[in-house]
């Protein structure tokens, strides 16, 4: 039977614990990274799509609002076949009917 010093036995046991804990840490990190790689793209795509949808909805709401204002201006005969008859009346009607502050630039 071979005798092993306490120092060598202690060193061997500490090295075994370090290797075992290192393996557990690496395995846990690998599994978490794998799960993250599966979930993260779905989350990013979903978030991006939500942002794009919100921006497009806002954009098209502004366009619809402008179209409704233009249609209303046509209904009250501010707009004739040749364009705007009375620009001040048109701007005034926008100011009166708009729910938000709108800057209207009318090119001549």
C-alpha cells in the first residue's frame, strides 16, 4: 500500500472539485446560451414588427386625417376644379376641425 501525504491528497481533492465545478459552469453556460439563441431572435423580430406596425399605423392615420380634411374642404367648396379657391378658408377649416396642431404648406 502506497502512502499519500495529506498535502497531496488535499491538492488532488481541490483539483477534482475545481474541475467538476468548471464542468458544471461550462455546461450551464452552454445550455443557457443555446436557449437564449433560440428565444432572442423571436423576441427581437416580434419587438421590431410591433415598432414598425406602430409607426406605419401612425403614418397612415395622418394620411387618412389629411384625406378627410381635404374631402371636407371639397364638400364645403373650398377646393374647386382648379385647386384651392381660398387658401385662408382652407387653413382656417383645418385649424377648426383638426384634433391636433397641423402645419399645412400649400405650394403655389
